[in-house]
């Protein structure tokens, strides 16, 4: 509540502070390092199959039964209809 009283008593102070923040923001953004989220190349293969008349469990069994490769570290078969 104290900051509201100061803002009401000294409105020009807060206007100058807001303008100062607006002027300094581009400089800060340009100097910010880009390596916050480094570029990581993770190879991903997405496959979409559509079999009419199959429920989610049968589809997962058919896709999960495909031959496995030693270079594949993870296989995920999500179903948006399963709870």
C-alpha cells in the first residue's frame, strides 16, 4: 500500500521510471545471451496409421509388434482416446 501512496504523491517519479524501463529494455534484450535454450537436434520420427474399425488397444498392439532396431532408444504410442 505504501507504493500506491508514493505513486499518488509523486506521479512524475513513476512516469520517469516507466520511461526509463522502456528505454533500457531494448539494450538489455540485445545484450542477453542466446544460450538460454541451446539448439539440441534430437531426431524424431512420427508415423501416422489409420485403420478403420480398430480400437486404440488393437492399433497399439499392431504398431508395437513392429521389428525393433537397436538404434531406437524409446518408443511411445500415445492414444488421445484412452483415459
